[in-house]
C-alpha cells in the first residue's frame, strides 16, 4: 500500500475504486446523498478535514457545479489517483534527499571553491549549472567576488558600476 501526503491530493481527481458514499456534511453520522460507482470520477479534491469530535475519519471535500461542497470519507484503497504525477511519501523523501545533496554541493562551491570557479571556465560553467534553479541563475557573494573581482554589496550600492 502506497502512502501519500494528503496535501498533494488537493487539486487532483479522485476516482472511485469501489462504491463511495457522498455526503453534504463531513461527519460520521451524515446521510448519504449519492453513491459513486467503482471506476467513476468522484471529483477534484478542493480540500480535506481531519478527524475531530463527531468525525473519526479524514473527509475529502469537493465542489459541485454550484460551488456547493460535498464530501467523501477516506477509506484505504477506496480511491485511484493513477496518472496524475502524485509522489508517495517515500518518493518525495528521495527527491528531498537529492535536493539536499545538490544544496550541499552549492554550499561547497560558495564556501571553498569560489577561487577555483574564477580560474577555469569549465568550473564556472559547472557552478552556473549547479546554481540554476527554475531557470534563474544566482551566485553567492564569494563566487560573485571571485568571478568579477568586486564585492557584491558594494557593487549594488554603487549602482552596478
């Protein structure tokens, strides 16, 4: 059984893997207003509520065409989320570990490798590739100084002269 972070399901479509009862109020004693059959889309998750007094389960919130809320009680293996790019907790942890490793590499470049970055074009190119996130490149203060020979704070105070 795969384990998912519930916040990753907001905005995703849940499909019934078995018959699912829809209610208008997210409490355990709420009366069913409709039954979604196995294989049918329940809807796009708008939000969710956690267990509390009167509610022993997590409930998924959806909005109908009139923007009125409807809810389904969470049950293990009752939903399909296939093909939506949702990562399991384990998959997300692995990506987080890779990102941490990348950030550690960036830290090493900014900490001790800045002088080497200025010395060789290849190292500089490597630094830029490592320091590029989401299409935006940035340099730390040490790397900026090593590459330009200027103090980054003074550079921007003087209007980039």
